[in-house]
C-alpha cells in the first residue's frame, strides 16, 4: 500500500482554514506603509531632495551622486524605524523571479575601536556588485570578468520585506550589457513615451509625457502542501508529468466564479492585506475555470511599477501559501485535461493630460487621435507578430498555446465588430471623400461617431491572443509564470518604432503641402490596408484559422526554440537598435539564455519522467500483476481447470495489458534516454534546444499515455502518486 499518498490525502483533508488577523485599520489607512513612497519621502527627505527625486521619477532624469547620499540617509532612517536591519538590491535576472543579496546596515565606526554603526550611503543605495557569475548571461560575461552590477531604479519605490529594505534595481554587466528584464523595459518605456508624445503633439501641443500602463491578471493553482510533497514531478518541475484525468474535471463549469473555498479565501485575504501594505492595489479575486485554479488582479498602473508589483505579489503569494499549507503553482499547465494558467497583460497608453489613447473620445479630434493609436498598434503587432510571440514563448507556456483552451500559437488582433466597421469605412473611403473638419469639428466617414458603448465592450472574443477590450488591448498569450517585462518590452518597442515611422510619414506629407488631418487620414488608410492580415474576428482555435493565417503570412511556427529566432531577425535587431533598447550582441546573448533554459527544463522533465516511470510506477504495476497471477494459481487450486480458466479470464487480460504497458514504458524511456544522450553532445545552444524539442519532448506524451492507462488498472490502494481527483478537489 502506498502510505505516503494516503497519509498526504488524510493530512490535506483534515486541514482547516487558517485564522487571518484582519488589520484593524481600513486598507486606505495602511496602504503603502511598507513602501518608501511619496508620503514617506515627504517625511524623511528634505523638500529639495524630494523635488530632485520626483523629477527623476517623473521625467526619467538621472540622479546626481550627491543627492543619492541624501536619499540614502532618509531611506535608512525610515527603514530602521520600520525595523529593518538589512538592505538588498532587488533585481530581475534572466531567470523567472527576482534575486536579492542581503547586506546588513552595520559597519565599523571609524576611530571607535570595536564600535559599529548603521551605515547606508548614497553609493550603497545607487550601486551594488552581487557576485553575478551564477546568473545567466548568454556568454556576455567571461568567468574572469564575472562581475555585473546593480543600479537603483528610482521610478520603482524601495520597500521593506521582513527585516530587509529592498531596492529595485537594474542588473548590468561591467561592459554595459543588460543582464536583466528591467533594463530593456525602462529603455523601451522612455522610447514609447518619446515617440507617442511626438504623435500626440499633432493633436494637442500640451502633451508632455505618455505613460505605458499595465494591468496584469495573475492566474494560479493551489495544491495542498502534503499532496505536493508526495508528487516528485510537481516538486521538481512544477507540473504533473503523469496522472489520469479525474472523472470530474471542469466539465460542469461549477468552479468558475463559484464561491471560494474557505482555506483559499483565507489565503487570498492575507495576500490582499499584505499587498495593500506594499501599495499594490489588488482589486479582484475569483475562482478560475479549472478546479483549484484562481485569479487575482490589481488596478492597472504604470508598466515598470506594475511589473515589479507582479513579482512582489508572487513572492508574497508563495510565502503566504506556505503558511496556509498550500503550494502555489504558477506553471502554465500543471494539469493535463483542465485549463492552464495565463497572465493577461492589459495594456494601454495614456497622456499626462489624462487622455487614454485607446479610449474612444467625444469629439472628432479625439477620435482621430484614438484611431491613430489604434491603427499604429495594429501595424506594430502586424509587423512584429513573430517577435511578440517569441516574447511570450517558453517551454511551459508551449503547453498552453495551441491547445484548445488558450490563445493559439499565432498572434492576431481582435477588434470587435464596431471598430472593425469603422476601420473598414476608412479603408473604403477614397480621396474624394476628403476629410473635412468643419466648424463643429465633425468628420466625415464616421470617425466622429465611434460609439461610446465601446467602453463597455462585452463583445469579447475569448479565443484571441490580443484583443481590444474597450479602452486597452489585452495580450492574453502571456504565461502565468512569465515576467511581464518580456512581452511589455516587445510590445512597447514595436509600438514606439511604429509611431516614429508614422510621425516621419506625416512630416513628409505636411512638408509637401498636405493638410495635417489629411496627412494623418491618408496614412492611416494605407496602414489599415497593410495591417489587415493581423485582424481576425473568428475562432482562433479552429484549424481553418491555422490555414488562413499561413496564407496571410503570419508567423505560424510552433517550436519554441525556433520561435526565439524572431528576436535576432534583421527586423527585430533594427528595431531594438534604433530605439537604443538592446543591441545585436545583447539580443543574441539573451537568446542563448532562452535556449539554455528551454533545454534544461525539458532535460529535467525527461529525467523526472524516466525516474517516476521506472522506479515508482513499474514496480507497483509489476507487484499488482503478480497478485493477479497469484490469484489465477489459487483459482486452479479451488476449481477444476476449465472453470478456473473461465473465472480468471479477466485477470489474464489485465495481466496482458499491464505487461504491454510496462514494456511500452520501458522501451520509450530507454529511447528517450538515448535521444538525450545524442542531444547532450550538441554544443550549440540553439541546435541543442531544437534537438530536445524535436527528439526528447515527443516521448513525454507517449510514456504518459501508458502510465495513465496503468493508473486505471492498478489497485487504487497501491498507486503511489496522489491522483488528479485528490490534487484538484481537496482544498
Ligand atoms: P477582465 O474582465 O478581463 O477580467 P478586469 O476588469 O478584471 O477585466 O480588468 C483586468 C485588468 O485590466 C485590471 O488590472 C484593470 O485595472 C486593467 N485595466 C483596465 N483599464 C485599463 C487600461 N486602460 N489600461 C491598462 N489596463 C487596464
Ligand atoms: Mg481579462
């Protein structure tokens, strides 16, 4: 009998919801208390210092070294009063998640023998040198020059976790290349700011800054800690590599938006209280479609900050989950047969004058501005659809994309019927329908009449990977475990580059004597025609769409390692270099990291699958098989041969089935190991990843099929791994 599994089930089933100590105050009263935000700055910094810091935050200006000392002093005072004893630079290496190295504030006090003081200088605030040799760099750092340094990002406020002051930073090699997610994101955000401001000025000279906004929706699974510990595949790969579907799954659709299980509700509440302390405006929480799957989402905010907040929420969730005896699963597809997890990135641009650039306006001028940004985004997504797909691709997300539940592995844009018809009208217009802005600022061709009901656009196509949802685009293909910086960098860069092209075309036309509105209108009409292939309103899961998309010339590649090539295409390199976001060397190096990560993930899964199959499953199946054989002998001892044979028929058939499955498992595990040996000899990171994808990964489904069949045959009492019904329905 499998004692670990049953002990785990018993333990999990007995658990009660944890008491959560609700804060005495209202969220508005303790909101942001653990963040060195404007409120704290006003208390701990001089007016002058604060002014400079705010300028750096709002305008992206760099801080003078002298100022950093003042900021550090104020920050230290605040942190120590809050009970912090250590500080760390908190950064985002090219692995998922964040990294930190804690240093204590203590230092020897000069001239005082044996005395120490709490020291935190501007230098320590501004820069740190973590031993970076074990972070992935894609070959940028040689081992003899393994140093990288982290530098403070003042646009994301410092915060305190437990006893440590955490300072959000970028992570760069000594030769200046980005080794993290944040550096290219920040550069992209200032590129899109600049490009969008230039375009906005065509409409309103008062616009000085354009922000990129992000509202992420984080999906996740929770599994009881004891059950998780009894599943080596979950513990080591974050997903189940085997497990027959539960009789009941998500088919009754009774989990989505259903009442939240009490243990989970307690967990969620604590996550919310903690998040509010960090100024993270969590707004929604609910069950998701799959059993034991949930979602939370904050109110959207500036993209760089929103990315940091997502990473911080994830680390809070992990910690709080452990306290509630859960394990948090962020894998995109932890369970076969039920929905996987994504992280929709709701994205928009907005001006410092308060205009949402994807919000239909009331006047003709406002609507022309809206259509301008809408159409340029279509163009950007069209031109860079392969890159955008690469930005969300990973080994785990590949299980989600292309399956019949989530966005397909082809990027297209859904606009909805109303907007589509507005664009169609513009497209069909001719020069005779010349645009006129009369005294009432009414335009022809319906641009002025974009219905405001769009704001409540419920006509959403759930199958689209990139959908317009009223006042923003929702990039749905992003995986639940991803760092949002990756898609946000690609998207904002593509749009920035596109806006630059647009502005140049307008300038040329105006110089040639065309009226401004006419120039804009004219260009948009061309763009609408050109970007048409990216627009798709139908069912993105269908096979017809795959055929159609190929005809339209959209990127249809499904192999993740090959998808990454889009980062180093001439088009992408030109775009990133033009914007000063990443150079060719960096793009290549980052792809090396992606390929290595891909290979390692598949390699680990292959090892775990082999081990579980050979050492956990086959021995149990064999044991059950001998029990059946035993039974046949005993039948013969009691009954005459004919009767015994007749009565043993079913057992014989089971014995045969077990033998077939065991032999198939053995053969395929052996073949998978051989395939790995061949792949491991390959030096080139890309080729190796491709080989893993083509020759190792295909064994997973085959081996799993036979293991799952055995699960249906073998005595439940003997089965060693917690079953799907236990993992998914105990909470
Ligand atoms: P859904 O129906 O898709 O679940 P929600 O109302 O939960 O949508 O919103 C999803 C996210 O979109 C939230 O984080 C929300 O704040 C964000 N959001 C709303 N408007 C915008 C916008 N203009 N730009 C960016 N994000 C936005
Ligand atoms: Mg959504």
